[in-house]
């Protein structure tokens, strides 16, 4: 069913190149990653329509695991079949995993995290502009009716209030389905995608941990985790600090910090922890464990997405979830703005980036690299 035409097989090298580049430059968390993918694959290359992109985003939000990585895997699957699925996911993860391993080595050797304040100072305001650009463009496709506009507004308000993001997404989907059900017959095609979410069963090195238990812990996290990086922190703390006593609170917070300041998926926090617990092999085992469920869940749910769009009720659920996801992106952008735009320089960076993106269609990758350069220069001058 998903066997790609011969022309898409020739896209595999380009797919590898693009996702390696995104893996090296996608700072800012899942919302920013999704925004950069929309810019690259919808606006620039026309590989997907905005509606197709939104449907993949909705599906990624309905299954557990790292959403932006699942988006990469979905795009690879759509563009180049099963080889594309593997290539896109691995290439998006690999640069960050290697960089995090290097930082973990330095952490153990020198007793502290490498300082990245200057880089983050310049990158954060650019990330705000990238997210808002994606919200603006995707919103024109997602907000199809006044009802969906209302659903999005309510979801955003609840998001600012602090309601769990997973509840918001499923609530938005349910509201759209109920509204559709009031005027049309029911469909049973929602269940298959939901079933795909069923889980498959001070610097010092921590005490060495056996590789198999380490793999199982991170496999469980990857198979069960919905939600943001804060949810990831809660899962890891419950297992690694409180239950197994493999890490201290300080080591866990350092691991999450590394995942946040490096490009690519936040789940490479697992790479850092694996390195602390069992060296390079531990980094590999933990990384494979936490990301492996995403590949299987995307492979299982990917063939169902076109069928879901053909079902009126299932399509309504996707529309609702898509609007909920956009609302959460707005909430994330607003929350990040207070931390990113802190002075005149960062305000100018955010404004200039927004103009460059919306008016002159500058590639977001160059803006991120430019922001990092400005941040480093400002840090050296200070």
C-alpha cells in the first residue's frame, strides 16, 4: 500500500541530506522542529500540502513518543516508503545523539556542562519567529470553520491555564467528532489509529548499569510517554531517581538541560543518561530504546491516515486535533517569548527574523545559524 513510485525512491539521498541538516540546526523544541519541517517540506519543496502536513501532525499527537521525530518519520514514509521511514528518523536523531554523547563525555571528564548561554541567547528569539510563521501558515488550512476557530481559541485558553496538553488534544478531537456526529452518521475508522497507540510491551559517573535493564527502562518511556519535555522529566525522575536510584536529582536536571540546549529531539536526554550510566554503549542502548517505539507506531499508523481522512467522523477528529496542536504551538510560543525576548537585541532579532521569514521567505536554518552567531558575538562583547 505504501510502496512509493520509482520517482520517490530517487529522493532518498535528498531526504537523508535534509534531515541530517535539520538534526543539526533544529533548536527550540518540538514546536520549532515542526515549524522548520513545514517551511522545508510544505512551503519550499511542496512535498506535502498543508492539509497533508496537518494530518500527519494530528496523527503524531495521537500516538505516544517524540512528536517532532514522529513527524520526520511520517514524512520519510510518505516520500520514500519504508527506507524513507528509517532514513528520515535516523538522520534527524543521529546528529543530536552524537553531540549529546560528546557533551556527556566532557561532563564526566571536566565536571561541568559546556556553557551555551550565548548561543541560546541568539537562537531563542529566532525560534519564536519560526513557530509563529508556521502557526500563521498552517492556521489558514486548519481553521476551516467558525466552530474550529472556537475550538482552537478554547484550547489555547485552557493551555495558558495549564491544562494537560494530551487532554487538550483529545478534547479538541472529541469536540469536533461530536459536532460532526450531530449532523452525520458515525464511522468506526477512528479506532485503528488510537489502537496504534497501545504500548509495545556533581559530575561523577553513576554506578555502572547493565545494558538490558537500561534498554527496557527507556523502551517503556518511549512507548508510554505523551506530552511535553516536562512529562519526560516526570517519567525519568520516577524511574531513574526514585525507583532505581541510578541518578541523582542534579544529574537528571543536567541531562534534561543538555537535551534542551542541543539541536534535534529533546528525547536525546536519554543519550546523555545512557552515557553517564554505561558509557558509549549505554548511550547507544538508551537512544535506541527511547526512539524505537516511534518507528513502530508510525509504521503501524501511517497506512491508516489516508483512510481516516476519507471517513467523515475520523476526519472531524483529525481536524479537531490539528486545531488543538496549533493552539498548543501558540501557547508554547507565548511562554517562550517571555524567556527569549529579554532586551533590545533579542527584540530586534525576533522582529527581523519574522520579517525575513514572512516577507522574504528566508530559510529558517540560516536564521537559526545567524541567531547563534549574534548570540556568540554579544556574549564575547559582554
